[in-house]
């Protein structure tokens, strides 16, 4: 079987946003979906047209497009991008508005068809790097690597394993001429080869269906992510409690064990908000059941936990046990919701409950049925749902390819539906929680998904391993998710498979405090992995960093609000600010990440006491000592086990709150603003009630701070009445002011010991001999919370 080239352009037909045409092997169209988004759609002549995209939710916008046709070439141009193609043969070139070449087809091959597989070959640009592609192993820069998108259950995956649980066929190309993004909107098994086994070209392909892809241009990586987020939809703002510490285990049972877990968190003053129920809460692993021997009173248990400030999250897998008399099964058969084989028989395979059927979540009717079933968990008092095993996974890991799925009325097979199955399960779950908890935002966590899954669910990186290598890999995987539109992500703190050493757990939980979702988890028949399970010293370190997480919640919640607006991830690769800097991709530094706009986190393995780190341009403060470091170079930092290196960007204003034990507890009403002097920057704080949808109707507040050399401007908008009544300004830096003026009122600052530093270092309990190293004197002043606008001016 030979590869069939796309051929030459025939029968051009122009329209307002682009054009359509035929080639020898394809129906084709190129259009400006938006000024900075171009859609290229190449459909093999014998391929059925796919009418539904699960990823794309943005409708095309009306744009001013200039189209020029020459003898051999056609050019389409908007204010932000230019795409041209040759007619004989058909080859594409993408340029930015200035005419810089961003990406282009390989001149010899372009797009071709081999059997049913469509493939596009692209010329490798000089020095081109490739980042993104979602939840993928390997280095930050994927150049020289090849990856496959086929959602797969991989227990205890290796640090080179591919494919894994989630498919996100979107990447960002970076080279000296600019940056661009590419999204392949095809749910079949796809492959991306970024120059592996070839120095000539990169390529991407889909096993079947159309070569339907979108190209993105922008001034920087952030603008590319924003455009991709507009196309596939932003995440929804999560409830505040889901940003607190979450404790999971496979499994906590019976009920007195989870009650004891909750009581221990509170007795030990280790903040936490969510406790998980893994599969042992069910009767014989059947979804929508509680084992009456292990959990005789789930309603009473959940009520008791909620009174202590805990929410519960229950695992719900897609496999429904084949058992007459089991209500969910019987109703599923009656309403005809299960996946079938071509002869009409309902498909069965073995998974946790033994022989099971799987609902077809690509059907609206089935999603509606699932929503009704979820009333069970609402009635029991469960707050969130954890969708696992939804690749879908089954014993044997080999579902037949001819299984039939409705796919929104356009029947297809497992080959096309698999990669969106988990996403549509998350969708059904989220919609169900919304219908039952009308006044509360839902929390859904999924293992499998496709591009756009952020609209429905948080994502975690599956069954990782207790090792230093996996702890660092988790950072790269979550950065990859953030670069691909999925900001609200997590990994299993401490590792799911295997047993973490005390030093590794201490490192991992300190690191997790700065990641979007913060969940500890481990598997059955392993040592306990709660924060107090590794000895008194590690318990204190865990308490310190979990507590810091809670004081940073105003900052973290603001980061996630931004993600819900423009897709900007909370956990950001340094490539987002210095995409062409070689150190960013260096194996020594590629795991470093930004937490929001202003914090830089340096991951450390369990074996090191000192670490070399790369500092991007600008000046950076050590959060513990206020020592200032010059950027654009590397520095060596101390990192004893109790000290996670955290740097603050000069000019940052970091909002914090008083210590609380859960988000159900009220803070003391003071907003603690840590101001790092020395550069001009803007910072923001987002506030709402943390749980309802009232923010969508204006019940929110966005406060902006503009820090200058000798002043701080404050302005607010929104109708939400802030719970903060006072602001305590805490000045860091050698130029901390001694006198501040607000209007005509003068306020003197006072010098205080920075207890913030002592608390997170833990010196009060273990490290008194380090007091001189970690102590810091700061100047502070307390003012009333401005109702709208204010300006503070100071002199040294």
C-alpha cells in the first residue's frame, strides 16, 4: 500500500473568511476562525464528514481577511497572521503579521494519505523547540521525541511511558522567528513526531478521519494559550474548598477509619478540606452503592465530617456490574444506555465489579441518565466525584475496535470514541452535580480526557511512583497540561505505587503546596502516607507547608480565577517568560516553575542539601531571608529537608490571610500584603464567596495594586463585600519606608520580626539553631481596607 499525496489544488471557491477547494485526494478548506486562529481542514474524499467537535466550543468570528490569488500561490492575511499555499503541489506556510515564517509544510511531502491514516509533514525550523502536548513524559522540550494519543490505563508508569491516560493533541512551537500553536482536532489515535528518527521534518497523523487542525499565532506563549482556551473553552472557577489540602488513600474503610482521619487532622492542627472514598466504600465495587457493613450511616458520617470542616469526594468508575436487581444496572438496561457490539448485544468486560457494562457517554440521553443516578451521592452528602478507570480501562486492556458509540447522533466505533470517553463521563458528572447542587459549584476529578476537558473537571496524572524521578516528572507533566489549556491539575503527593522515604515525602508535600490541586494519595497494602506517618520531623514540615498553602489561598484562588478567564495556568514553565533561553530547557532547570505571576519554585530531590537554580531576568527575593538575587544567571541555594526553595519576583505584592484549619473557617479579617520593593509591577486579588455562582452576577471583587518606586495605588471593582476589613502592609527590601502618607494622613511603620518566616521554616520546633539564618526584620503598617481606591505614598 503506497502513500497517496494530497495532490494539487483544483476548483477554488472563495468566501468571506477563506476558501475551499479540491485536490486529487481531499476536500479542503482554509479559513480564519479568528484573527489569530486559522483552521485547515483536509478531508479524504472517501471519509465521512464529522459534524461534531467535542473540543471546540468557540464559534468562528467575522474577520477582515485579505485574499490574494497568484498564478502559483494563494495568500490569506488578517491583522495578526498570514497563511499561504502553493497550488502545485498543495503546501502551506504560516507567517506572523510581520512576515516571519512560523511553520511550513515539508516541500516534498506536505499532507498524505496511507490507507485511512492522514499525515502532515512539517519542515523543522532552525532551533525549533516543541512544548505542551498535555500529560506527557519526557523533557520539557519534546524535540527529537515521538508521542501517541490513545487514552491508556498505565499502573506505575515509567518516566518514559507513552501513551498515558489523557490525550491533548496541542503543542506550541518556539524558535527565533516567533511562537505558534497547533491543535489537531481528531479523536482517533494520533501521533506527533517532533523530529525523532529524522533530522528533516516533524509530522503529526491520525489513524482515520480528517486532517482537521488549527494554527495559532501570537506575540508570546501566553497569548497562544489564551487563543487555544478561547477555542476549547476555559475551566470553570472551582469551589474554594477544592484548593485546600485533600487526603486520599486506596482505601479508607470502614467509616470509623475516615472519622479518625478527620479527627487526627484537627488534633494535630494540620489544615485539610477534603477526604476521599476509594472503591472499598461500595458494595462489591458497585457504583451508586455503600457497603452497609463498612458504612452503615453514610448520611450521618458526611454530616459529622462537614461539621468539622471536611468535604468528601467519592470515586465513581464507569463499569456497571451486570446483576439483575442492582438498581443502576436495571435502570440502565431499561433506558438502553450501555455500549453495544455491531450485532446489538450489550458489550461486557471484566473490571472491578466483575463482568460489567459501560454507559455510552457520547450520547446525550445517556448523560441525562447518569445525571439522575448521581442523585444517590447528593442524598448521601457527598460533595465531589472522582472519575477513575474512564479511559475506559478493563482487565486485559483491549476493548474491541468495533464497539459502537452514538457520538451525538453520528454513530461511530471505539476507534474514534475512546479518546473522548473519559471527557464525556466528566461532562455528565459535572452536569449531574450542577443539577443536584444548584447553589454550589461542582468538583469533579478525572483521570482520562481530551482537549477541552478543563470545562468539566480537574485532572490528575494517574498512578505515579514513589521516586524522586516521578516527583520531578509530575512537575513537567503538570506544566505540559498548563501549556495545553488544563490549569487545574494534580499529581499523587508521595507517589501512588511504592513507598516514599521520609525525605522524599517531605520534599513532595512541600512542593505540592504550590501546585494547583494538592492531594496526597497512596495504594492499598502500603505503609500509611498521611502527613504524620513519617515521623515527627516530617510531620512538622508537612504542617508548615500545608499551613503556608492556606495562608496563600487568596493568591492561589486569584491564580485559578485568572485560569478561568484566559487559560493562564497557575503552574507555569519558565518557557512562558523566557521561551528562547537555553537554561529553561536544561535538564538541571526544566523542572522549575512559576506559581502564578510572582513565585518561583525550585524542586529538590530527597538526596540534596544544595541546589543550582536558574533565575530569569530581573531580581528575586529568597522568601525566607529576603536575600536578593540577580536574574539572568544561575545561583546555588541551600535546601535542607525542611526548606523548599521559593523565590519572589521583585515588585510583587503577595496577598495572604491568617492561619485557618479549613476553608470553612473564617480568617481574622486582615489581608496581609507582602510587598517586595525594587521594581514596578501590578498585582491583583480576586474575591467572592468561594462556593456559589453569585460571582457571575457581579458578586465578586477584583482589587488591583500598582506598585511604583515610592507609592502603591489600590483600586477595586465588583459588588462583593470583602471579608477583609484591614490590610497589613509588610515591606521586604532594603528600601522599606519608615513613613507612609495616605491622602493627608501620615502613618509611621514599625519594625517587626517576620513570624511568617519562622512558621514556614519550622524553627520553633526543630531548627532553633538556624534562627539567625532564617530570621528577618520587616517594616509593617496596618490600614483600613479601602472601599474603592486609595494611594499610599512613602519616603525613606
